[in-house]
């Protein structure tokens, strides 16, 4: 059973957002991005002595997810996929806590990888058929 492109991209975006971090108190990516962005805005507008600069990552990540969902160009999809993969490695804490990998990280991450690659392949095949 083959799924269409829209469903594959939706599954990829959803699995990216629900992937849990592997830190000590790992939370899903969408919650972490909201917390980062809220804390960044709070620090910026409330005259605090330090600013949580990780909050800036929420803006391009949101834009990349929207671009990934809307695009039908395989080069754009591939670029978004690679950048989102690096962002996922960073915000989940995989770089420093790779020994703590669990099923809450593994299953959505594999789902993100496979559905993204499947969507890229579908777009690549459809672009060859049109040309």
C-alpha cells in the first residue's frame, strides 16, 4: 500500500514534532520549541541580564516545516530534510546524550527519516515524469 505525497510529508512533519529528546527530562520537539521561543521573547522584552538564544531556532524550524509541507521541488525538500535532521539532532540532545536513546526518540525519528525520504523519492519520480 502506497501513501501519497501529502500524507508522507504530513507524517514526516508530525513525527519530527513528536520526537522526544534524549536529555534527562526529554520532551517532544514541539514543546521544546515553544518553550525556547517563549523564553527568548520573555528574556528579550523583560530586561533580563541574559537571553536564551536557543529560542531563535524556533523561527527557522517552523519555516522549514511549512516549506517542507508546501514544496514540490525535490531539491527544496532534500535541503529542508537535511537541515531539519541537523536541527533534530541538536534540539533532542542526541549529540551529547546518545547513550540515552530510547523508543520515544527512535520510533518517531525513524518515521521522520523514512517518510521524508519517501516523499523526496515521490517528488523526484514525479518530476522525471513531467520532464
